[in-house]
C-alpha cells in the first residue's frame, strides 16, 4: 500500500467532519457494542444450557478478570517505562491478550463459586473474534501512535504506518488470521458431527495464542526476559493451560493420518 493511502487513513483517524476524533477509541467502543449485540443475537438463536443468572455471573467474572489482567500484561510489556509514567499509564494501557486470559480465569473462578458445570465459552467465541477484528482495525488506523505496529521490513506487505518507515502491518496480519479462524469455527458449528461442548472456544484460544506467540517476533519489543516478551510468556501459559486439549487434538490427528 502506498504512503499516500496510509496518510489518507491516518487523516480519517485524526479528523472527521472537521472534528478531531480518535478513531482507535471509537472502534474500540464499537467492538464492545457489536460483540455484545452479536452475543445476544446468538443466544436467542440457541438453547443455552446455562441459566440467565449464572450466565450473568459468568459475564461479570469475565469482565473483572479481563480488566485486571489486560492492565497487568500491558504493564509487563515494559515495566520500567510504564512505572516511570505513573498511575495514569497503568490505567490507560491494556492488551487484549491479558484480557482474554484474565477473562478465562475470571469465568472459571465464578463457575467454581456458583457450581456451574457446563462449558460457557462457545457462545462467546464468534462475538469475541468479531470484536477483536474491529479493535484491530482501530489499531491499524492508529499507525505508530499505539504499540501495535511491526518491525521495519523490506517485505512485500511492508507499509508506512506514519513514521516514514516500511513496517509489518501486524494488525492487518491479525485481522486476516481472525477472519480465517471465524469462518473455520462457523463451519465447525454447522457440522453434522458437532464437537464436544466448549471445543470451539478452546480452538479459538489455542489458535489465537499460538498465532500471537509467533507474531510477537515481528514487533519491535524492547523488553525481554530470556529472549521472549511478556506476551509470549502469556501465550505459553495459555497453551499450558490447554495442554490436555492440545494432546487430544494431536492424538486425534495421528489416528486420522494412521487410517489414511
């Protein structure tokens, strides 16, 4: 994409009808709104095995878990920098990766407290993906003003994101991946041989966190611990959390290949 096109996108981000607008923030709120409306739409069209009260408790647990971990992981991306910027930086900075894993832990904690045994993630899966896609569009429009841009590159897909350098547009890479994941899970939901309850959410989490682990190598991270960023450690922690499901998937794939 030419620098002129990128400049046009950044202009859209800055000025709308003569008024300065933070399109990243607008799309972030839009992501929450659309994602939640999509969830309500899907819940009306499906038979939810979880009661309304328990579902509400689960949503509250997810919100609080996501709020805490999204800030924590954003801080751990570069602790010296965020610490020097004070409490405002701690409150403003957040990351979707921490939000997802924190939401997962919040849900599991609430389910333990209320005694809910049913898997609750499948109904949230597609709305979460749609929300992230909208949010990542905002990240792309933010250019280099948000830490969602890639390293300098001579790769064909390199773009000038506002600082005059050709960089990996990792927000766009992520959007493409999420679109593919969305249609995959959507097809699995329509399959005549449905997967076990909760499997769709697990596929999303394992797939997305695996993708983000690799994508982090394309970001200009400046804070590492033993060569990995905090987000990459979180990705490994999430994959460890789902190690049983990963093992089952590997054994299933091996059996299919063996039969061939």
